[in-house]
C-alpha cells in the first residue's frame, strides 16, 4: 500500500519561511520523480517544483530563488524549503510521487500554507 504523508505548513507572515515534508512508503522512492504542487482558491493546481531521481530540479518562475526542493532517499522523504514567502504563495500544497513504469502517480493529503500579516 502506497502512502504519501505530508507535514509542515501553517500560517506565516510575509517574508517568513516554512518547510514542508513528504514521507513516502510503498514505492521505490529513490527512483521516483517527485514534485510539489499547489492550488489556490479558484485556481488550477500548478507545479511548484520537481526533482528527478538523479537530483535535477526545476521550479515555477514565481518561486525561483525563494523555494528549494530536496530529497533524502535514505529517509524516503521529500522537502520543500520556502523562504521570503508572499501572500500569493497562499495555497494548499500537495506532494506528488511518480514511480517509473507505473500507470498512476500518487498524491499526499495536502497541506495549507497561509501567508498573511
């Protein structure tokens, strides 16, 4: 059984920082492409950042230079470090796991991030 369990998030003031974590079990994490997505009210879900099994990363233009995605294959855990947060970063953030050669991908339960003074 695949489990994708997120932690972190919450309320932070503009300019603050947060770290999201995503613990994965039931798949071979080390060879899976992993990503963070977010969905703001009234908007479509969008890719925030992704990381390949080899550690290659890509980011949405809106978060470049502020967010850092990383993975710890020994702990089967994905992270998203978010710095210099802005009100427009407010959204529900989702962890996504894409194992190779599988017809489906897997999603975490979602974590609310609210940036407000």
